[in-house]
C-alpha cells in the first residue's frame, strides 16, 4: 500500500511538473515584459530601493510602498542585471507558484484529480499567462492569497504550536497581499464563517488577525519614524486617488457598476465592435468565465448536497472576491467604487480553475466523491468526452485571445522599442522630450544609471521636458526627442498639444541638428555642442517650416503655418489633396513652388501663409 501511494504521488508530481513546463512555454510564447504605464515605474522603484534616498513626503508615489512586489524585485536586481527579464522574474515565479498552490488546495479539498486538472486549467488561462510576464502586483496577490488559504487548510492537520504557527502564517500571507495591493485586506472576510467555531478559536484562529495586524503596526510604525505620520501610506494613496477622482479617471459610481461583469461576459453586456460585429469572448480571458461560472455553481451545489463545508470554500472565495471587486470601495470616508481593470479579475481565477477541476474530474468519473450515476461507464464516456471538448474549446479560444493581446501589446510598444534601439549605443547625455509616456518608458531602459529614472518622487536630471527650457543653450550637447503625435492628439491619453507652448525650434528644426532617426511620428535629434538658437525671420520661418513638415510627412505642422482664414476655406479632402501634391515634388522643386505661390499675413503677431490652390 505505501508503494502504491508513493507511485500515485510520483504520478501527480510528474503531472504537475509537466503543467509547470507548459505554463513556462506559454509564458515564453506570449511574453509581454514591460508594456504598461505602471510597470516601468515599479521597475525604477524596485531598483532604487536601498540604492537611493526616497523622498518620504507627499511627492512620493504610493506605489513605491507596495513592498510585497517591490522588495523581491529589488533583490532580483541585486543579483541580475536590471533588464526586462529580471524585472518580471519574480511575478513569473509567483504565477508558477499559484499553479502549484491551486493543485495543493484542490487536492486537499476535492482530491488530487480535481487539483491537478485545476492546476492545468489555471496554467492555460490567457489572462494569467500574459500578466504572469508583467511587472504588476495583480499576478502576485493571488499567490499570497493562495498561500494563506493553503496554510489555513493545514491547520486542521496539526495541533499545538504548529496550529498556532499556521494560523499566524495565514494572516501574514494576507499582510503580504495587503502590502502588494492595498485593497487586499478584504480577504480577511474569507475566514469570517469560521469565526463562530469555538474549537477553531481554541486552536488559534485569532492568530489570523494577529498575523495580519502586528506586521501592519510594525510597518506603519516605520512610516511614523520616517514621516511623523502613522498612516502615511493611507494618506498618500488617498491623495493620489482624490486627484484621479477629480480628473474623472476614476468614474462616478453610477458609471462604474458591473464593470467586472462586463469584462467577464462581454456578450451579455451588448459589446459591439467596429463594423457591427458583436464581441462574444473577453479580450483578456476568452471564454474562461462563460464556462467557469457554471463550474463554480456546480461546485457550490455539490458541496451543499453533500454537506461538505470545506467544499464551499472555493465558491466562497470566488463570490467574496467578485463582490468586492464589483462593489467594494477604495475610500474609507465615502463610498467610491474603484476604477475597474480586467487584470483585477486575476484574484478570481485560481478559485474558478479549481471549480473547473471539480467538474471535469467528476465528468470523467475521477472525482474524489463521485455522484453515483457517474459510476456507469457509458455515462462516464459521454460526460468525459463532453468535458474534454469543453476544455478544448476554452483552450483554443484562450490561445487565440492571448495571441491577439500579445500582438496588441507589441504594437503599442513598437515606437518605444525603436527609440531604445536608437539611444542604446549612444553616449549618455540628457534627453529633452515633448512629453507623453516617453520619460516613463525610457527611464527603465537606461538603468542602472538612475539619473535617467524619472518617476514621482525621483525627478530626473537626464530626462527633461523641452517645454521648460528658457535659454536655447541649455539643450546644446544633448538629444531631443519630438513625438509629433502629441500635436495631432494621437497619443495614449488623446491629448492635443499646441506648438505655441513649445520653443520655436520644435516647430522648425535647425539645420545643424543631426537627425538620428524618424519613425512612428517620432524624431530623435542630436544637438551640437555649444549650439545656440538663431531665430529666423518670421516669413522665412513659416515658409521653411512647411517645406520641412512636408518632407517629414507632418500635416499638423503645415496647418500650424497656414493662416486661420485660409484654413477655413479648406475642407479635409482639399487640404490633403494639396498636401499630397506638395509631397510629390522633390525638395528643391517644392522650395521653388513655395517661394512663387505663397502670400503672407500676420495672425496674433506671427506670420502665416496663404496659398493659391487653384
């Protein structure tokens, strides 16, 4: 008998290793890396931890104190060069760890077959695969919460100090989740149903609270010593969120309900794509939730029928997390629903994957406690084939969704990765830019030179805003990055910048600037040493700006040089026909044409141009 059990353990262990390899291969295939807005900041914060002095004032970004993510990544940066792979290594390992925890929890509650199937399902969920290769807290929180659930389950197997230790570890793991993403404290409610068990209190249930509260008090005590504010972290986060609420980034509550439900079931919410096509699968999770919710309901009903209290834990996990994500508040002073993002649902997926495991193992007759009629071999075949077909559909859709998402991420990063390739071989000098996400993206890729790190609380003396330049000589011997999309409103935030807010040499590039590259509507120049700006005559400025703008295929700059009264006479088609006619001329012929066909008039003290377009 022991030998037989040992063989079973080896079989499940081997199966788990295969699942982890599959998950690792999927992560390699759909590797995202640094692609978001926040992840570059997290990378800089982690690198500067213990290397640089943090500000410890209201300029500090509250995300710097997400220590459950920051601290492990900072350790990795002490061991490995601070590249993209090193930045996401800890989240990837945490993601793999969550797969292992899903197996161990499933095995404990529903048997090893349900556990191993649940682990496989979780390892192939598209959202978990993709976000498992990004430097964000959302994939790390489920790992800590899963560890808390597993420690809690094992409290029933031991007595004495071991029981006390496991209860304390349960609370400590929730503390780690809390300092990875602040709202994770709500998971303490997971243990609420057990608060009425006198036996559990005797065995140390109260230590769940102690394991959470005592580290919080110790950490907040450090904040008090640093800042004189015991609740510094809370106040810092409140300040940031108040500004987000005021700006409209966090929508009002009436516009923000059932957002997570929308991400789970887009077809149910009437989502229609361009061209009138209806969107049926989630853009991040595929069909995961369509089939997953019935699996959760099945697991719930089965546990009720069998009076299996522990079997209720996973449906309770799912329900608790969903209710908080959908209706929870991010403010203690008033009811303010958080802005929802699809990645928040990653806290749900381990629970749902285990419910998949319960359904599929029962359907195949492999359940820990099979429903009697499933012992009929014919029914096992039918339900088993149906379960395999279900998983095949979910898996195929998941891979398709992951591929689309990966393509979208790569497309969004193309211009930044091109920019890195331009700067990487060059000597380190200050970079003046026109704003947008460039400072955020470049700050990480120029590490370990933390002079380039430009984030809240750590302003850079190497990544600078050209808008703030007073004297042109300030930018001599530096690089200038001009993102022309900012002036057409085609940036990430849809903001349209005005050329009048920038120095004139952003509009008309001086001839002695060296063009290092021009792609994606972005131009990168090297400014000579000891350079100064010799302001051109107004008519010359307008005339040669148009010539240069046409050469660079920049219609926005052409419009900037035209007189408003002339622009009013043009419709979109007429303007672009004229613009394309100018493009067809070579630079010398275009120069002659412009000299012979323009008229000048002033507008707000600046020379602007009329054309004879007949």
